[in-house]
C-alpha cells in the first residue's frame, strides 16, 4: 500500500508548531514518524524528515543519536548547521574547511565561549539570516562575557518578542540572558540560572542544561555556598559526560 504524501506534510506542520510552541519533548513523537512518512517524497522529503528528527534529538541532548539520523547525502543547510554544532560540542572543533554563515558562526562562538569572535560574526549578519531578536540576545551575552555593561532594555525586549512565536527559541534566549547575568555578577545570578534551567526543562532544551548547571555551581560558590556548588558541578559533569558534550568539560570543569 502506497504511503500518502499528504500525511507527511500534515505531520510535519504539526511537528513545526509543537517544536516552536511546546519544545522538543512534545514534538519528538511526531518527528519519529516523519522518516517513514517521507519515503514516497524522495531525497528532499527524506532530508526534511531527518532534519526535524535530528533537531529534536539535539534539543533533547541526545547528540550521538542526532548525528546518526543525518544520512551522508544530506547536505542541506540545517543538517550542516547541526553537524557543526555537534562536532564542536563533542570534539571541540568544527571540521576543517567548513565556513559557517555569520549567524551560525556567532552561535558556534557562543558554544565555544569566544565572545570576541561572536561579536565579529554578529557584525556580518544580514537581514533574514536569523531572528533579529535572537541575534540581539547573542550580542547581550557577548558583551557581558567581555565585561561590558549595557542598557538591559533591548535584551529584555528581544526576550519578550521571542516568547509568543517561538517558546523553544525563547528558552534558549533565557539561557543566554542568565549567562550574561552571571558574567556581570556571578553571586547574584542564581535566580536567573534557575529560571533558565526551568525553561530548558519545560521546553525540552536539554542541550543547554550541562552548561547552565556548571555556571550555577560557580554562582553558588560565589554566593558563599561551596557545598551546593560542588554538588551542582558534579551534576553538570555527569550530564555532560552522558550527553557527550566534552567541550563543556574542557571549558567549565576546571574553571576558577
């Protein structure tokens, strides 16, 4: 019996809505069905299905599974972006010869904790490449990481503008905002990190949790709670090891 191509498009549209509004935890059951429904649509349909499933797996912190989903002939931009992020998280570098676009380069610089590179990449971004509000929040993080205080208004406006159309992206933006607060005053940032962790859990953005837990550990220590700091550092280490986010072990485990 032939598969109905319409079923794929309906399921994919439902996946898109759930991924944006409720996060990967809710959209993943739909993403799992997409590869089977895409069979009659040829390589383009198969790649679209792979990208959706891989993105959900990445969001859920299942990095090795996300990489395995992407077939070798899938050279679409979403697949390339995911491969670059996964290579950086797992191996500390993206493949030689790869030239990410400016918005992707800015995010990779964030992952690698390289604020100057992030600022330089943001200066090269063009309209339509990524949500302007998301780029604004990346800029807030980069300036704070460099120790530069700035007007908090644009950052808060950007967060507010993301929450309604894309709750999952807003949860990621909350994490960047919490990190910015940490870099401007670690001992006062626990409340922001707690909010970011809650949003990451609620909207299935588990790929950010190890990083946030590491920063919470240092924030607790700065607030005079070394015992709790050590406990959260251990939680962060265990999660990063389980996910294969070895970059975070290098960046944050020995930080002082």
